[in-house]
C-alpha cells in the first residue's frame, strides 16, 4: 500500500505545540513490531556472562525480564506515547562471540496505534540492564545501534528494514 507522506508532524498542533495524537477514529488492528539492540564489550566480559561468573547473577535472564517490564511501561516513560494493552512481548538475547550481545524484542497488540515504541523500549532497556549488570567488570561497553527492524499492521501496513550496502571505498595508490 503506497501513499504519499504528509510533511505534517502528527505530534505537533497548528501552533507548533506538542500534542498526543488522537487515534480514536482509527481501526483496531493487530500490530507487531520487532526491534534490536547490541551491546559491545570486552571478550572477557562476554566470557564471564557465559560462564555465569558475574557478581549480579544471570545477566541474560534479568535483562530479558527488564525488557519485558519496560515494554509494558512505555506509555509512562515516553510522554506522548499511548498506553497499550500489550498482547505479547518477547525478548531474546544471544551472545555473539567474541565481544557482542544481540537483543531482539518483539511486541504485539490489537490497538489503534503502533507498537514500535514498545519494542524499541524493550530492546533498549534490556541493553541498559546488561550494562548495569556488567559495569563492575567493563565500564567501556557500548550500546547500539538500537533500531526498529520491522513493523506490521495499521494503515501503513508492513515495513521492514533493508540493508543498504556502503559504496565501494576508493583505494589509495
């Protein structure tokens, strides 16, 4: 479904003031979003996570629960987000040796507005939790990117991130 996007920002009123979008006239549809995040760290930190040898306990289990809980609180954390009655939230975390953790968060709802922010919040908070649980051994961890991978439902239909290849680098001679 293709439609021309308006230049109007839905969260800004005619006077330029922030506003919550009125979604009351929209149809209730099944909406789904998937977001990802990464945490880069020292290889030794990842090895300690895998072996369960960190002072705060099972990093992945705690981060997974934190992500799910955060998705449920998105409307309270982000001022203009609607509170959504989530039907499903799933957070998967995997070690990607030698020095990275990948987080995948999925949120599903039957509602009048999308669930992208809930998926992004779940992924971001899971990443922050990993940082919190590992900071005693590795303060140099880096979180990011955090990004929406796909969404479906609603008037705009399905969207999926596409990989854009970088242009070839010129060689110095």
